[in-house]
C-alpha cells in the first residue's frame, strides 16, 4: 500500500517536458524550411539555423568544417534579424528547387530577398541559399540591427 501511495505521489510530481528535437533536420515542405529558418533567426538560435541551412546532401553543418559553418551561421543570424517577414508564393527553380521572395522589415529598414530551397535526403527540404548581400547593403547586418 505504501508503494502505491509513493508511486502516486511520484506520478503527480512528474510533468511532461517538451524538448526540441535537434536530430531532425530540414523540413517537410519548402515553405516549412523557410518558416523554420525565419523562426531560428528571430530566436537567434544557431542550432536551429544549422538544422535547416543545407543543400541536396543535407545540413551544411554536417558537411563543412565546424569553425567555418559556425562563423557562417553567426553572420546569418546577425543579418537575418527582423521585426517582420512577408513570404511570397514560391516559384519553381532549376532541379526541383523552390524560390521564395521575402520582404523583411527591421526597424525602418526594408529589403526584398530571394531564397532558394532544395530537397535533401529523406525528402527533407533545406534553405540552400539567399541574397545576403541585399541584406548587407540595406544595413540589416550591422551590429546595432538598425
């Protein structure tokens, strides 16, 4: 009887904790890959960004030397900061890629940037590239963010 009471107390004390699954890379759809990239940028989450930035071989973090990819991801986090992002409908690109134009707003700054998504292993979609120079030229990459 004491064991049952102890188990009930322990069960009542337990709570479910949701842990972000960082083992699952990419996204199920091209649009979801864009959404995950923007969410990672908004949260300034380098791990989440590393899980979605890739190519037809999978995430770049698994392909490039760690110091190189960490530096690239940190720069991307800085440049992709935004207050608002409006995503246009995708268009078809070469080799099954999907192209998106995103209108960014950060403070008083605005920029329209083209993004390319690509299908990788296990039918997962990755953000392959985007026009970071447009963000740099519009002042999005400054340390102050505006």
